[in-house]
C-alpha cells in the first residue's frame, strides 16, 4: 500500500503549517495554521483551502501556536465537524489562543472598514469570529504522549514530546503500510520549562521543521543565559529609559519571568517593576502556573511581587509615562498587540532599549527594526528608531541547526525521504546541504504533492503553485513602505524647491510610462490571440 502527502503551508516559509495525508478515501490534516508576516502572505489566509473541507476526516494538532492552529476556526466555520486530536495542555492553551485570534480578526476587519483611505474599497469581513473559535475548541479530542490512538479509520498515531512549548508534540503516523513522523516545532537545548525532544527511529518518511536550519546559537547553559539577560537588564536600566521586550504569550513570557524572578531573588539584579502587558500572556501564564512544571515552585514563581499583569487598555496606556520599567508586551514579532504602542512611545527615545528574544520572520516589523531600519511606520505613525536595539538569541523555543541535525540523525535509518519544511528558503537550503549524501532529501513548496511508498524515496505527483510560492517572498507593500518612509527625507536633501517639484514630476512620469508600456504589451498579446 501507499499514501500521499500535500503541503498546504509552512513550505519555504515559517508560518501556515498544514500538511494533508491521503490514504485512499481517508484525508487527514496535520496542523491547520495561520499565515503570518507580509501582507501577501497573510492574504493566503483568505484564499480557498487547498483541499475540500468536507473530505477531511480528522485533524492532528502538534501544538497551540497560531501558525499551527490559527486556521482551525475557519475550518470549523466552513463546516468541519470531525475530531481535532491534541495533547491535554494544548487543549488548555488553544482555548485562550484561538479566542484571542478571533478577537483580533474581528478588530482588524472593523479597523480596516473604518479607515477613511479605504472608504471606497471592498468591505472586509473577519476571517472568523469568536463563535467559530469556540466551535473548533469543542472539537478537541485528547491523547497523552506515547500512547497510540486512532484519529480516523485505518490510521493510527502517537504523540512524542517535541520539547518546544507546553503540550507540544511530534506526531508518528502509520497508515497504508507507511510510517511518517512529523517533527512539529522542536525545542532547543536550554529550555527551563520543557523536556528535550524525543522520537522513534527507523521511519519511512520524516517531515522536519527548519526554522533555524541556517543558524547555530552559542552553546551556553541556563546559568549563562541568565547572565546574558542580567547584562541586558542592567544596561537598559543604566540608560534610564524603559526596557521593552516583545514577547510571545506562550512559553517565551514564562521563560523570561522565571529567569527574571531567579535574578531578582538571587540578588543578581536589583528588583524593579516588571509589567506583563498582554491579557493573553496573563491567561496563558495561569495555565503554566497550574501545570505542575518543575522549577516553578508549583507556579508560585509567576506570582512574584515585582510582577504586574496589566489587563485594561487604560493600564497599558499609563505605562507610556514611565521610565525605568521592564515591559513584556505582545506580540513577539511586533505585528500586533500592545507592544506596538510601546514601540511608538519608546523607539524614538535614545534612553530606551528594545530587546528581541525570539525569531523575527521575514517581512515583520520586528525583523525591520532588528535589521537596522532608521525609521518605521507603526499604525499610521512614522517613527524614528533612536532606541538601543538589542537581541538575545538563546530564548528561542526552536531548535537550532545543530539541534535539528542531531534530531534527524536520531531518527535514522530514514528508509524513504526526509522532507524539510517550516523554514525560509535560505534556512531550508542550508539544512538540506548538511543532510546531503545521507538519503533522499526534499524541500517542498506550497501546493506540492508526493506519493509515498514504504522504504522508497518519495515521488512528486504535483508541482508547487508558483502564485502561492511568490507570496512567501518580500511583497511590493514592504518595498513601498520602505520607499515612502525615505522619500520625504530624500526630497528635503534637494535644496531648490523647483528641483524638488521636478523630481516629483519625473517620478510620476515613471509610473505613467510604465502603465502605458504595460497597456501596449497587453494589447499586443490580445491581438496575437485574436
């Protein structure tokens, strides 16, 4: 027997994780995640699914992060009523995460429709609503680690600890006489809240994430990581401004709180107010506090006297008047959440510090700031970047290149093919090169489909969609944003006002010429077809 897999997301990109497993008339999804990043990529969330929703028999969710779970409400909204299998902690987390994602979808649609510059445009509807989110959570079915379960007829599966975030799992699947192992997202080697990732060996086909496939982090232990955080906190406090840390609500916030509490209680850093300015992170922290995780004193560490969880918008706004505070605010890549208004009020302050503690995907605001942009646009504000921009790369919940290679090696012998997904093109190419000469390695693109036999290399049966693949690249709106931010300053460098006007006229003429040329090409093609 045999089966097919098709990549509907997280292929040559780090978000939108979704892979379809087809065995005869049985269709199974592993993850159903939201695309995040440039607008061209986010636009894919509104496109038709690459599969018939009515044909899906079951979903297996590796973990709660929105880039793996964030399209489950849309799946439910379009009529899916089957089981969504996950670990118990994942169920606890998605109840908050999907509700928050739905709130954001509704809010973004409302904001879009109220903007004056879009008053004549098409009305935008939310991708899904809170009711859809509740419906998808109600479809959850639970399975413990290391125990076989049957997500649908003639298919059995088993979760293995992925060491990534609370509840995260890799997924072993046996169907059609073929064994598959999906890594999900894998954790690094110095996580203080999770066990190391594990899994079986001797699999037919392995699908492995590649987020940090081209990057090796410093080989440090937990104590060294805390010393690095101490250095950043003390440097930011000496500068006199605020320390703004963009954070993800799940795991990153809790890892930081544990380390900050340890530094405060050990006398390594003078205690000062720490504001967790994310209602979602507050709710997620309550899940961690009740999970009995080692090293957290049964969750008491998250109730440290220096920690202040801000709930209301008014409380968040009052932080704008502060100096000398540590503010952890969502979101981790600065694409939404309260961190954006903290950036508006702190990026232009030379005495403030922005500390990145996680991966910044291509095209995100966080990536632009980290790569040295001197001005950025945030919620309609043109903001100068004068703050100190710092980064600690050891808080990532993702395995680095060496970790990934070690995890892949532990799965050998891989009797069929190794698929590398969930990574940007350079990261995947680098990891593939390191794996070359050790069997069949595939780097799928969006829409690609493969036929899998036991013990044989995969056979591609459908090429990727070039339109979908183009969406993972930097889109024109990124280029326009960068160009428009620089345009006024470049024009001001022209001393003569008449020369400025001529420059503007010449730029306009470029667009007119381009449109005319495009029109002639289209007319010529039409005449040839005629």
